[in-house]
């Protein structure tokens, strides 16, 4: 298609990158739209939204359909990359890996799973040099537990806490200098 060999590594990488960016932008747009806001309200209090006249079941089915479409795109790209689909490609190990990636990055932000995937792949790539391949699950489990224990919102939650702590002294210094200028 378009005189490009999509099975070659570089074009396939850019195809996957384009699909990931488009899906991210679509999720970001949907989260900020009235549909996304109503989905957040349904998540928080479905009885209230039902009382306001929203069809809660229809909204949930639509959300599952959108999530299924995005997952189907990932499945098509995975099958295209591997050249086949086997029962081993849809095991519990893959699902647990995806769940760990999403929780590590942060579930409240659309960019969270991307951050989690980067950390997971970096750990998988470089930790093998220091530990045995069999011990990777222990390492990733330990990192996962540390992130969950110290932040309910993954790495992005830790980033927000660190950013607030670093900005607090600057704000205090700014407020003190403003007070000194008013007095003087």
C-alpha cells in the first residue's frame, strides 16, 4: 500500500506509532467530551445519572465498544507483527503484563499506560544484564509493589507529588518576598 513494504521493521514501527498516537488522541478527546464527562459521572454515581435521565447501560456498552475497538487494533497489529495467532499469544501472562504496565504508569491519566510501558520495557531490556532472566518477574513485581505502596496513581502520581513538593518552597519564597516588598 502506497508503495511501502509495511512488513519491514521501520515502516511497521511508524505505523504502530501512528496508530498509538491516534488512539491516544481519540481517548483524550473522548475523555473531555460530554460523553467522557458523563462516563466519569456514571463511574462515580450511576444511580444519580440514571435519575438525571441518562441511559447508563447504553453509555457503558458504548465505552466497552470503544475499548474493544482499540484492543482490536492492537490485536491486528500484533498478529501482523508475529505473522500468526496462536493460543500462547493470548495467555494470562500477557494480560497480567498489560495490567502491570497500566497500573505502574497511572490509571487516571491517558498517558499513564505509555509511561508504564516505557518503564516496563526499559526494566526488561536493561535489568537482564544485572539479574537472571528468570528473576525478571521478581524485579517487576517488586517495582510494581513499591509504586502501588507509595502512589495510588502510579508513576504519574509520584511525579505530581514530587513536583508539588519542589514547587512549594518556591511559592513560599515568592510569598515571603511579596510580603517583604509590601512592608518596605
